[in-house]
C-alpha cells in the first residue's frame, strides 16, 4: 500500500485550492490605495548612443507624475554579477556596470533608458510613447554574432572592453597539456560542432513589481516576481540603491513559474522603489509579454566544438571542448557561473573518463542578458557529451547502449572524484539504464519500427545517460569557485501554543508545491497531522535569511534546514517533557507524537508540551526557556548528484521533415522521494521543456539585433499537441549520503536529460531510413532543418 | 467613458470603461476578479479565457464595451454552490494538473468548454482543444489526464502509445 500521508505519500497539493478557484494572489493581482503605474521606455535599436531625451512634452501629459532617466541613477550602484570568474591567465573577468536605466548607451533592443510614472497605466503608456518620440538615439552597428564579436575589436558592446570577451576560462587549466597528450595518443577521435540553442524561459506570469515607501518610517517594500526574495533584497539594497537591508522588505507572493528567469534582480525592481520614494505613493509595473521576451534573462546560447578520444571498441579516453557562450549585453547575476562551474564541472558526465578539459569564452553581444534557465549549464554539458558519444558509436559501428554501459561508473567506484572537480557521493547508473531499457521495451523496437514504416514514417530511438550537480550550495566550494554569496538555506519552526505549527522557510515555491511537501515532512517527524502544519515563504519580514529556490535545491538544502530545526524542536520538547514528567532528559524518548519516560507509562503528547511551553508555570527558568521555536541554517557538505537514463522514440516524416515524439521514458535516481506525484510532475515539465528545446524553440535576432521571435506567434512554445504522455520511474534510489532526508533534487532533470535523447533519436531514424550522410542537425530539429538534412 | 452592464458569475454588474478597456482589465481591475490572468496580450497563451454567453473567449482581446448585456463566467464562478471544488477543478487537483497556477484559470475554463461540447473526449481531442492554452510547468501530461478523468474516463494506465 502506498502511504496516504507523510514522507513518501502523494499528498494532494493544498495550494491548488486557491489556484483552482481564482484566489491565488500574484503580484499584479494586488491593488493598493494611491497606486501609480510605471511604463518603461525601451530601446528599439540593439546598439546606440543616447544623444538626448527631452522630457518636457511627456511630463506635461495628463496624469504624468514623474519621469526617470539614466541620469537619475548614475550615482547609485550597478546590478552585480554574483560570481567572479578568472581567465586562464589569472586575470579577473571584465565586469561592466549594469545600471538601473541605460545611461550613455543602449545595448540591446528592450534596454530601458527611461520610465514614466502616471496616475493610470494608460496615461503612463501614452506618455512613454511620447518620450520615445522625443529621444534621440544614434544607432551604432549591432554586435550579434559571437564569432564576429570576438573578431572585431573596433565595435564594442562596452567601450571599455576591447574584444567583447568577458573571460576566457579553462577547466582545469593545469590539466590541459595532459588532456592534449591523451587526445593525441587516442586511437580514434570524434569531433562534433554543436549549437545549444538560445531559449526564452517564458514563465507564464510576466515579471511584475510594486514599490512602496513610507516617509514616516523610511521603510521600503518591494513586492515582486522572485524565486528568492532575500537574494533580491540583498542585491537591490546593498549593491544598487544603498538602502539598509532592515529598511527594505521584499515579498514574493504567488509567483507564476520562474525556471531561472526570476532568480535575478532586474532594474525595474529598483526603479519602482526609487519612484515610490520620490512620489510617496505605491508604484507598480507589470511586463507585457513582449517586454518579457526582450528583457527576461534568456538561456543556453552556446556554440561548442567537442572532441572525444577513444579506443576502437568505445572506451572513452579523453574529452576536450571549446565553447563560445553568449552573456548578452550585461552580466546577469548568475551569468558567469552558468557556462563555467555549472557546465565545465559536468563534462565527464556519469562516465569514467581519465582526461577532460573545458574551455569557455563568454562574449558580450547586443542581445538580452543570458543566464541560468532550467538546468543551467548542465543541459549544455549533457547535450555535448551525449551527442558526441552517439557519434562515436556511429563512426565505430558500436551499440550506443553497450558503449554507455562500458563507460558508466560502477557502484563500487563511489565516492568518485571526477577529473573536473566534483566528488560524486553515490549512484547506480547501471540500474537506471537497465530500468529505462525495460520501460522502453528496447527489444521490441524493431517491430515498432516496422509498424511505423508501414505507415510511411521513419522510427528512431535515442538514449541519454546523464548526471547533474544539484542542491547548490556548498558555500565552501562555491566560494572557492568564485561565488560572492553563500548558498546555505534556513528554516524556522514555530510551534504555536495550541500545538499547530508555522514553518518559515527560505525556499520559495513558484509551482513546486513546497507548501504541501514541506508540511508532509514536518508532520511525519512530529507525528502530527499534515493539516496542523503551515509553510510560510516569500516574505523577508517573516522568513529567516535563506537563498530561495533554483538549482534543484529547495528540499536538499532548505528541506534539510527545516529537518534540523524540527530536530531542535524535539530536543527542546524532551527538556520540557523531562520537567513536566519529573524525569531525567536522557530518559525521554519521542515517538508518534508522544514524549515518554523510558520503561514507564508516563507520557505527554506533543500538544501538551506545546501548551506548556507557552504557559510555563512552574518552569525552572534558569535552565529552561519558555516557548517552542527553533531556527536552523544548513550549508551542505557537497552538491547532490541526481542521475538517470532517458529513452526517446520519434517518428520522422521524410516528406515534410516533421518529427513527432511518440514515446519518452525516464528512469531517474533522485534518492529518496518525498511526494511521488509532485516528483513525476516535475519530470513531466522538465521533459516538456527539453522536447521544446530539441524540436521547436529558437531565439532569432537578425543582423541588426532585432528579436524576430518576440511573441507567441513567432516563438514556438510547446503546446499540448506537440508532446506525448511521458513514462516516468523513480524507483532506482541511491539516497544522498550527506543530507538527512537522502534527497537529491528533481526539478531540472527532465530538461537536462531529454534534449540529447530526442536529437539522438532523430539521427537514428534518419540513418535507419538510409540517410547516412546526416551526421548532426542543430536544435531545434525543425521540419525545415530535417528536410534540408535529408535532401541536402 | 462608457457605461457597461453585464452578468458576471450570475451577478449583475456595471461600470464605467474607456473604449479601449479590455474585458480582462474590467474583470481584474473593475470588479476585482483577479483569477482571470493575462499572460501575453496577443490571444496566444489562453490564461485569460472566460466564458461569454457559454462560449470560451480570450478576454484580453475583447473590449469590455463589446460584451454589454452578456453573461460572463470566470474561474471564480466554477466552484460548487457550497464553495467546494467542481468536478473539473477537483480532477485538476486529484491528478496534479497544475503547478504554478498561472495558466490554470484559462486552462480550466477552456477544458470546461470542451467538456460541454464533447463530454467524453479522447486524448487527441483534449490536446487539440487546448492548443490555445499554453502551460510552461506541466508538460501537459497531467492536464490532459485531469480533463479526461473529469469526463469519467479511467486514466490510471495512460502513457505514450
């Protein structure tokens, strides 16, 4: 029997009630007395010098209350990059200032250089259009293509950065010569040139922010679409506006998806705060979808050459990659970590590879900033590896399943120190591969292929075996790697006098279901009903200083903090019970919600202990504090390492080039699973996004830097008809060895493992159909690309 | 400004609107019914779907003044009279058919319109009908399952092929 409550149960989500009845409260749903509306004036050229902005006419228009330009923010700080990366030669990265509003130059289409605040949104919009008319921007040649950006030193995104390169990073630089030698000595070398296509995250809720300021107290409040309110508060207060943190509250209420794009601090958040202070009234802004397309941090955008040295029977000897990674016009907060430490450290995958070297040059261009998007660096690494391994199999006539089996680490090799800096604690990659093979009925493939052929379709099967490093943190490690922040998390467990519980957590739920899952864990540990536990998140004035949700970290990091705080509650409860039962603390045990004296029938319920904590009559106050509330901070010893094997089957229409994903099987190892229903849902969503990347989604800037895919009519989002049902299994579990819940994280797996499985399946189908000249097709593997490859 | 009157979730309402006021804005800002969401402004994402005289429409692309006298139903009007979840809403919760919840109101309103037209839709019927509703969280698996289950079909064995 599956459990019906507590850890491991598929408890239905409590947050669904409000979302299904229209009672969720997202940022734009809030109306405030005296509110005003902000509209941004955005550059319509990719690269230009701001010659003049004449505000007179706009300022005189009906309802206009204030106008801001870059001049207003030239003396405050910039929005910083969170990680300092050094180049191979030891020099620090080039780090241009990212201002609240563009000043001097505009650097991408959508770069905001002014903002209008008016009584109503329509008035602000009308005046913003006037202001755009009255601004003179001298257009400069746009820098769009990364190779051209690096080659042409005369044309610069930032005037002070001569070759548009942020850094040239080698991982691990000291190993370079050995890797080169191993590659040279390898009996066979496979080379692939790959594009990891640029994606636009497209959380369905557009970004929105409301700034408030109380002149009577000097307190600011920012309500905003954030995955991490404390991180946003730190950035906007300490780095940009110089507000003391204790005078700024940041609230991230219901947030409609993030996928990375809402990790970062954006200039609009600083603007609404500054404007609220100037006007003494609330200032609100909500992005239109076109603003989201132009200004949300995009994802991926790598151009990679990968080489793999191997024996003739498919043993991998060495891997070497060279990547150009686009960072766009400015450095977004995680933009320097994503193509480096979230990418290079994964380049040996789940395999035993003796020699690996990764080189990444990050390049400024006149495009929107690029940063972490679901998976963040790890999908790029996995795609490169899994594509080149398939190519190796093709060149050497080897079976892709057998080759992976031959190279996978075996369970006896853990803990495993990878050649690119990670220490994998545990895993069983053979088990997930075996499981996937069984789920996909690989043995029956030929029969299915024959059926497809009878219907005029080419059928192909693609495999990827992958690993990811999740639960980001370890502050010690990320500090060595260049992080400027700590990456711990925190939770406070407050037992109320009547025994129900409020848990304040640093993690933020924007679709993941923390309010349900976290309550399951607390309820199980304390032996009380889930309905007695409420999870509070998203408000810096209520929650302890935690770092929010991204990098599949919520449960592994914040969940562990919460577990530790619960342990402290139990320890305190034992003290109280010892006092109440006149026993020694060491004799008290806690089980099923009861504190008992060993070897007697004397016991107190959890509720009695809670009540006593707040009605502390007769307490020995010098040794026992009243109250029952505990906080724990937790900083893990290592990353977690989810892994798995994905098998995709596609059908290709040779006449049109259209690819249909007809089956998708996921065998995941997430360690222990707290709520199977939610875990499956996370995998579904990740795979859906991965299929989108593999087959549909592309971001196109023309040579002048105009975004051609700036609406849902141009940017193909996967819709219900574009994807199949997914077959998900999580029964292969090697619990994480360094957190008490044994959890690894499941949020990004689907988006990491799926794109290479899809593309491998397409290439397999084409080869089976006799199109053996097709070595590779870049993502998105669209009908026109497939047709051209077949007929090219 | 123009005066508009309509019935929303069975209640007579009226308000002053500009000619350019969209039905979505009138519902959200005029009536405080913020369950109807705006995700794209271009009739593509479907987060704003409501029913007008029984038909699903994208309320971000309809002027408030154009629905004068109509009967409008929003997500706030979908629960049972006692406040409990309706069959379709309950099915979304039972089958985890939502994550962040932002597309959900439009998804439920579209699915309700489908079931009114086609009480026992196939998987393909559901996927085709929901083509105008984008979800970024769920990969659609559990949405399709929720809608089929709400129509009384056994969804326990659904997987690809």
